[in-house]
C-alpha cells in the first residue's frame, strides 16, 4: 500500500473519530453566549454584532436545511455544522503533521520504510486526536459558534502552504499560493484568526525559495510577514472600505450625486487598476508582482462575502445590529467602533490624570440628502502615559484588581516595569498559561477563574507538584473532586509535546521555527493585541486555540522522539508501534477519558428552556427589557427560530443607547407592534442627545414624567444648558419623578385585576438613580410616559438593579421577569426590602409554564447553566416563602415538591448553600423536617470541606485565600445552627456547631472574629 493511500485513509479515520465524538456530545439546541444570535441570524440571514461573520452565517444556513422545516431542529443541525467543521480541522491537522514528519524523516530520493510509515501515521494520529480532545477546541466544536469554522480555515491554510512547499519546483505550484489567498479572504467572513498564520507562511516560502537562510534574511522575512498581515488587516479590511466611504462623501456632499455613487466609482477605479497592473505584470514577466496582485484580488474576492451584510441590513431584518446600510455605518461596523479602543504600545494607566481632550476625526452619518456631521471622535489626554500599558482600565473594580495583583498602593503611578510585570504575571502567566494548562496539563474545575488560585485553574493530578503552585492539596474540596471538569492529565500531553518540540528543533530547525512562530502569533501575540482586562464575564480560552493547534503538531512529533530516543534497540516497526501506542495513551486517550464527561452536552437544554421561561414569564404583548448576552441571545433564538411568543418585544438595554436600535424598536417585529416611543429620528440620531447631564434646579416635589421627557426632547434653547465645549445640551433638572395613574386604564388593560383596585396607587413616585441621562434611558422614559399601561412592561430578573432607573419598589417578580405594576409601595419596608412577588401569576408560571432544561438529569452543566440552578432555586424558595406567609400551605408544599422534582441535589459552589438554606427554612415551616435536615446536613458537610481546603492553601501561602467564600460559609453555617436549634433539631445543630467551631478557630487568626459577609 503506497504512502498517499495510507495517509488518506488514516486521516479520514481520524476525521470519523472526531465526527462521532462531536456528534455524540454536541448540545441538542441553542447554547449560551453568542450562539443564539448566530443561529437566529443564520436562519433568516440577519446581521450579527460587529464586525460580522457573513460567510459563517451562509454556511450555517446551509446546515439548517437538514432540519426539513422542523424549527426545533435548526439549532441541532447548525451545531452539526460546527461538529463537521471541527472534525475536518482534525483531518487537515493530521495531514499537516504527517507532511512535516515525512519531510523530516525521509530525505529526497530515499525509499519510505514500513517503520517510517507507521511512525509518520502514528505521529499524525496522536497529534490530531490530541487536539480533537483538547478542552478548548472540543468546547467550540459542539455549538454553533465561529471558532469551529475559523479553526478549519486556519488548518486548510497551513496544510495548503505545505502542499505548495512539496510541489514548489513544479510549473503550476503557485496555484497553491493563490488557493491560500482565496481561503484567507473567505476566512475574513468568519473570523480573523486565520490571518495570524501569515508570518509562518512567509517563512515557509522563504526557506523553500532560499538555498541558505541568513540572519538578515530571517529578519526581513519576519518583517515582510508582519507587513503582509498589516496590509490585509488594515489596508484591505479597513482602509479599502474607508477610501470608498470618503469617495462617497465627496461625490454626495461636494458633487451632489446620490448615495453610493462614490463607492461605485471607487470600485470601478480599483477594478481598473488591478486589471491594468495584472496585464502589466504579465506583459513584462513580473512573476512575483503578478502573484502578489492576483493573491490580493482573490483575498478581496473572498472578503466580498461582506456584501451580504449591507444587502441584508438594507432589508431591515429584526436583528440588524448596527444597521450598516451605508458606507460610513459599514466602516464603523467593520472597525468595531461600538466596542471602543484600548491602548497597545503607548497610553495611560488606570490612575493617570486626565489633562484635556484632543479632537479627533469627524464622525459622519447618513442624512436625507447628504452625509451629516454626527460629532467628533474625542480622545482624552493624560499626564502620565507609559510604554506598553497593560493596566489601563479606570473602572474601579479593575483598578482595585490591578492594585491587589501587583501590590500597588493608591499613590503609586505604574511604570513600564509594572505594566510588563502585569503582562507576564497575569495576562500571560495566569490567563494564557492557565488555558494552556487546561488543554495539556489538567484542569481543576470549570468555575470562573478570577485570579484567586482556588478556582478555574490548571491542575495536573500530581498533588506534590500541584501544591507548589496552588498550595496544599491534601483535602481537595467537592468543587474540585465532584466537578466533571476535574481533568487530570498528569502533564503527559505537555511532556510529549515538549519532547516533540525538542526533537523537531534538533532535526529540522527551519520547520520547527515555523511551528514555533505559528504558536507565538496565535497565542502570545493575541495576548499582546487583546490587552485583556481582568474580571472578564467569561473565560476567553477560545481566542487562543490556534496556539493549541500548533502545540498539537509537536505532540504528534513527540511520537517520533519517543521512537528515536527510547526504542532505538527495537526493530523499526516494533519501535514505531510501541511509540504510537505510548503516544495515544499519554495524550488523546487520557484526554478523551478525562474530558468526555465535561464536554458531553447531549442532554442539556438549559439555554433553550430558560429562554422559553423568560418569555413565558411575560403577559401577552409585553415589553421585556434585557441587558446581557445570556438574557438576550437565547431569547432572540427561540423567538426568531422557534417562533415562541412573537408578541413579546425584547429590548436590550445595552444596545438602547444607539440610534439604529431605537429605530428598530419603532418598527413592527414579528407579532409585536412598534414601541410607544414619541421621539422623532432627528431627536436621537447619532450625535444627538447621546448623554445629557443632571443639573439640580431644586424643584419642589415630584415632576410628571411626560414633562421630564418633553423637556429632554425640547429644541428650545432656553431648555438647554451650556457645555464646556460651547455647545448646548438638554438636561435633567430633577431626579424626582412621578407618573399619575388612571385606575380605569390600569384595570381595563388587565394590568391589575378589578378586585385589587384598592391597591392601585394614584401616583407612582420614584427617584431617578443616575447623574446623567443617555438616549437609551430617555427612550425608556418615553415608553413609560406614553405606554398608558397598554403593554405590560418587564425587566429580566438578571438586569442589574441600576438599570431599573429607580423603579425598584414597583417591580414584582412573575418568574424570570419583574413586572412594573402601579401598586402602593410598602412605606414600612426596611432597608433590606424583601423581593416583591406577584404570587398568583408566579405560581402559575412555575407550575404550568416553566421548563427546566434537564438541569436535574443532564450529564453535564456548563458554568453558565449551573449558575441558572441558583436562579431557579431562588425563585422556588421565594415563592414557597410567600405562599406560606399568605397561608396557602398546600400550594407551598407543591412548589417545594417541584423543587425536589426539578433541581439537582448537588452543590455548585458556596452560592448554592445560600439558596438551599432559605429553602430549608421554608421546609421547616411546612413540617418537612427530614428534607430540611438533609439540606442543612449536606450544606454543613459541603461548607466544611470547602473551607478546610481554603484553610490548607491559606496556611501554605501565608495569607487568606477565598475570603468571600470563607465569610459566606461561616455566616450561613452560623445561621443554619440557629435555625436547627429553633426547630428543635438538636442532633443537626450539634453536628453543625462542631463543624463551625473547628472552622472558626482555624480562620480566627485572619479575621479576629467572625465577619459578616
């Protein structure tokens, strides 16, 4: 059997193994984070958040066809699309490893032996399957996200340059370079990760075309590679569009022609220039110029997938993020301008003093007949700037983190040394190396890592070694040992990869250097470019999978190192087989065995069902305010794809400060009529009423909300205040608002039942809770002022309380949403006011409408899904307590039974102890003593094990670790003792007291006395 045939068959076997793995473990419906938006947008060809992924959407739309009209299967088939893309990545990685292995082992003209053939195939299989079962890649392989297809295009490009290298002396070999250029252009329509392969590709080209590499040649090649990367990243992706936009500005504003004529002229100019230049290169036999020009054209052809964004934006779909309909809005979309800038090479620290403002470029928006100035992009000037600023965010929680991590006092102005220290200790040392460890060393658990060292870190499973970095490992807690992400690789994949790297550098420095460069640019270079802030809302390991891909190449080549160094005395075939078997068990087999249970999402429906529950919490024709990704994107999915509750209007407050989003809210969407927003577009376009200040006019009493809105929308100069830059702005003269209530309106719309008419307040009075008003806040106030209770208004339960704008005392929980009700406020409420519940509606929703995402029975819950057990338990507990207070004991018992029916018994961190405690309190009141005792006993055991571990590592490090968990654990353990005693449960209280006294004495040296959390 010849090499090519064996290589193809073995590669496809690896593809089949990966495909089966991903199909068996993929999520059967929508996942959290961006997946809901991508699925909804792919099905209806809508516009996703900046900077877009048009080709990804088109490819996923193809996979949705296999649902054959069953909308509940659309997400599943799009997840299949990611699974197949990921499996294909493994195929191309296999072929990449075998190409590098063969090139190193078999010299030109030599005959391939059976031993070499087995070694090469073994290397390919070990490396490719190790990547297939790597933590970060596997996670993205089973959901509809861009990273699976992005990895595939990266793999194809790197495989393609090796194909070119093997055929470089043949007459038509350069077709592979053109193929690579086109694939790169296409990949821009998925994700930009692919572009980071360019420096490595440049070196392969240089080494193949140069007989003898020189130091100057290597530096020049690196410079050229980075230059090509910059030309594509900025020249093609950004400046090509930028030039088109400014051509359009000239043609429209100066020449008086229609919108788009300048773009059309610029396109003709570019096409003509390329045609002329290519003809010139052919006529004068400029081969390298011709190659560069055609490659550029092919990149632009691939990049042209972004035309879909403009075409669909003009159709005004329901999801039309940023509405990039014209040249300048499209340019802003591509530049990700809504996300702001971050300093990279030079800039301020978190505590740098602002000294002024620099006026930047003009911001243009499309008007009726011309482009209009929407303002200037202004940048702050700072007194203290530093080279390579890494600690730049002035958000207070970030500033506190910087100071704690780097041991800085309040007076310290960080210098370059401090910033580089943060780069190496946190951004690389903690964030990147922790992710790298997850994939090739082992993983402690799947809790969010925030720098404390006791959660979300890498852990090998070799306790003495783990103790060096993470403290005493004698008493590992349930949050580790019971966590399905507790993956112990014992450093084996890392060791094999390092052996492979050493062997590769020893046998073929050029190729090893290329792989190393790929590793650097898709790993450390991304760390430098992203300049990540601390305390991110989710783990960002998916950004670095390219570097894990490169390291997997060395894991594969580690098989060759083992054969050469350990099995020299065996026959070549026996040594190759033995090395392959060792490699398989030390990397992919152990990685698959340890990782399967925490990547198997096949029985989880949490994102799907919680989206349904959010919408089912709302009355018909409701307006639902959301805020974050996970209380918005899954809702978009289930409404747009599965057509669940199309009458509800979802309003994302994070987007409400943009003119395009408010415009969308003023249009009908699905079965939802336009929102009652009185503002005209001219009053909220970009640059108008972006932020309006508060200026206290000492107005007595509360001002009617309609009058406040009218003042903020007034164009009368007398209703505005002067700003520092000489302009005038609308302003807020008081924070004391009121909304006069017409009881008949409230009753006739069904907002409040007629039987509860006495509970209706004549005036809703509240105090606005911010020192400024944005246009999004103004839009919300506009809705409140003009809705007249015709549409129910809700806030998602996960919306931060500051986004309620002071309406807290009128918000009643009806499930996963809080409804605005004009009921008389409880003036006797304490500062720690209990949550307001609309008990009858909440009971009906919980018992009849809610679905629970298989939370109790799912094989694995990812961190976001396990967080939702906290939300559900809290709702069930609150409802039980409210029913008990109302004397509805039978209904309360049914809710308690529902809790045990649908909620898992296990603990997901100390937070679970808190909500379980309140449920136990209710169970005692219901006479469910055995159940309550069981919760308290298990909670006490959990707290003891968790805090014992924290005590161990605190002692080994000499400072308290996990302060908040320790405080919370001790506080609730103390409360559990008092509750058990008050209920006459002496045995339980005695056991809890014993646990408490032991822990209290252990931590007293840190606190002096028990703290209150």
